[in-house]
C-alpha cells in the first residue's frame, strides 16, 4: 500500500531507500543496521495486524529513528500502547485542516483513512503533536524519549498541498543525529 511519492520524497532528501514487505520480521530489518525505519500507509483496520504491531514494538526498542504515515501511524500508535477505533465516516480528501500543536500552524492535509487513535489511550510517554480541526481526532504522535513520530495524514501528497513536507526533513535530521552519534 505504500505510495510511490513517499519513496520520491525520501529519495529527494538523499536517502537510499529499501522497501520490504509488511510481514518482514523486524530482526531482518534491524540486521541491516538502517539509519531509520519508515512505516508506510496501507488499507484497513490496524488492530488485526498483530505481526506489524509486534514488529513495530521490536523496532521501538532499538535506537533507530522511526517515522510513520497513515496506517503506519496507527500501527506505531498501537505499538506504543494506544488503541484505535473506527471513525463513523472516515477522513477522505485533500483539504483537511490539521493543527500542529507545537507551532500552532494549520496545515491543509490530504487524508484517506477510516480509523483513528483513541485519545484516552495515549500513554504518558507519548505526546499528541497534531489534531484534526474538523473533529478533534489525533493526527500526529511523538514518543517523548525516542526518535519516533507519526502522522495520520499524507505529507507526501502530490499534487500538493505541501504544508507538511517538513516532517520528512525532521525524520532525516533524526537519522543524521543518530548516524553522527554512532560514528563519532
């Protein structure tokens, strides 16, 4: 289910990208000593994807920057201890206003999903970073102690809007910090 433009965005930042099937065990990915791991979008309910959630938990235990989009956001949310629920109508379209809680900026986002993270279930070591201004649902999470972040929407959407492309740059900086710390 990964969109090709996600690969284009990562490559535009100079990343060497390798794509693996969703069921690839985390230990195989981690054995390659990646600079970062990206959890992509995909269809459906995240709750039955126990293999993906378990892989995400294993990845989260390592010192590897992690970024997720859409279904990747939901899987990472589950791996960090939150729960999900089915939205009555889902979020579809290219004009959803999302507020970045750190900057108070509003981003116009592209969305295509039917599930969301339950705000009552977000653990204390996870911070909500973005909210949907239509219905208040969680649109972004960040782990407080680890380089892990994710968003529900599609910052790679093309054509535009490109309000949220900074999320890719932030993931790249996290990988560069880690690479600098491990090579020194």
